[in-house]
């Protein structure tokens, strides 16, 4: 994902600055409350599923790490970019300590996409592999900014083990216990651009789906399988191959894990679920915890998938980084609030009305960014400033977008359980 995209149509005033602001809020998970005017946001309780420790297959999953070793990187919109190495070290330490069966990254592994950053990240991931934990990763659009497929393979693929490999792309299938992870390269057709698969890769995919039919098959890609369907403003998030979701459903796939959005989001369509992982450098700095249990049923083999997202445990694995990151998050939140204040002043929204709208925006973007909007939709809709906020932002196209998300987001973005008989 780039840092300059936003929902909205061309020609809307202030579109450029609001495009930056939307991504900033999504990336930063703005939730700071300074004025005391509105209700205090509820503190979200994140938990790792109890099933995780005893599951047959256990995975820790993240996306859009955007790792970098460049010290001059701009962290105005993504506070954690200033501590990229320290945050990544904390993630590595937590993964090794918790000992999952597999560690998964679904693309945009580095921010620059050059060999310097990619090699630095690969050296860190080697610690996970050397601890006996499988590593599975996919490509992302940022990964192809300054490297081609051959470079990516040379840097990363010494870390991964596959059962089957697509000759036409960097896609592969990896068996972990009874589960099969399809790690798909949706950047092969348009490197650094929109997600798509060639006809050759689609044929290979069909072969893999037939080969592993009846087993727990987990789809992994950077761009989405479900998010963005039917929406002109979000279609850029979607893998462009028509009928892909139907093919997965017909082949018995129940779960796709993707990224690119930078915020925790879970959707469902006709029995197929998609978990979009948030960005660890921003928001609530979260990782996903996936547990897959196979179980004998009276009608054959079944399985259960349990997922929960929780923040990286900086207090345990990097206490000094936790303090530095908290300060950067506060600075980021202040910057965003000040910027929106200027926009509201331009619209002649001042005084208490301005503070009420700002507080509501804070809560909305916090809930959306951390994946709990479905849990708080009633709170947002019931706020006295809700309709006024939508009216003020109508000309920026944010009113319709916020209304759409509040009214259509029905699935928690941080918890999911799927049982397959």
C-alpha cells in the first residue's frame, strides 16, 4: 500500500491533503483524547486465543511490516518507522519465545523494496528459522519497488520450505502439519502495482486446490480476495482475477489472510472469510495469532480455526522501545488532531462543536484502525455529533465513507472462529 491513497472521487476539494490524512489515521490508529469534551473511549482488551497453545498448528501472522534500516526515514505519519529495527527485534524475540509452528508475513515486508533493507530483514528472520520455526512470506507491492523476482527469491527463499512451487511466479505451497499454506505472489503480473495472477499461475493454483482438497488450506497474499469487491474506491486493494473467491470457496478454502490495508479487518462472503492484518509499526502495533485444530467427526475429518490479534508485547520484550514508541505515538496523534482542527476551522466549525467532532473522529479512526469498529458501531451512530460530522465531511467524501464503514462493518477485526465439519 502507498501512503497517499484514500477513498473518494477525483475533483473533491482538498482531496490530496485528506488522502494523506486518512492513511495517517489508519496507520497511526489515532485515539488520543485531549479535550475532555467527549466520552472516554473504552480500553480494548486484546487476548491471544486459549486454543493457541494446544492447537495442532500454531502461527503468528503479520503484514505490511515495512521494515527499513534507513535512519532518515520520515515517521510523521507512521510513528513506528523511527524505531523500525527496535520494533522488529521485539517481534522476533516474542515469536521465538512463544514458539509457534510457523511465522507468516503477507507482503510489504520492507518499505523501500531494496536489497539493503531486504537483506537486513532476512538476517533477522533467519533467527526465527534457526529457532526451529517455519518462515512463510509473500511478496507485496513495496517489495518490488527496487527488486525484481530473482532478487526477492535470492534474498528470502533460503528461509522458506515449500512442497510445491509455481514455475510462473514466486507462489508456493507449504505444508505445516496437516495444514497447507498457499503463499501467493500477486505481484508477478504488475510488479509494484495492482494484484493479479497470470493464466499460468491460475492453472497451477487449480492444481494445488485439487491436490490438497479436504485439508485445512489457508490462502496467503498481499492484495485482497474479498475486500474491495463492488467498490470503485477500494478496487485497488483487490486481486483482479475474476472468479477467484468463487474458486476458493468451491475448493473448500475457508480462510484467506491478506494485508495492504494497514488496518485490522475481517470480512465474510458466502462462507469464505478474509483476515486483513494491520501494520505493526502503527495503530496498536498488532500481530495475529492463528490456531488450527484438526478433529475427527462422525462424517470424516474436520478442523477448527481460531484467530485473535493482540499488540506486540513491548513491555516484556523491549521496555525501552515501549517508552520511546509511546512518546512517538502521542506526537503523531497530536499532529493529526491539529491538522483536522485546521480543516474544521476552514469549514467554520469552532468551539464545543469542533471538539465534539474531533473526539468522535478520534474514536472512529481508533476503532477502525484496531479492528473493533463492529463492536463500537452503535456507540458511533448514537453520538450526538455523528450526523453533524458526516455533514461537515460530505464535500471531502469522508462522510459517505465513514457512514458506509459504520453501517456495513459487522465482523470483529480481531477475533474469528471457523468450524469446518
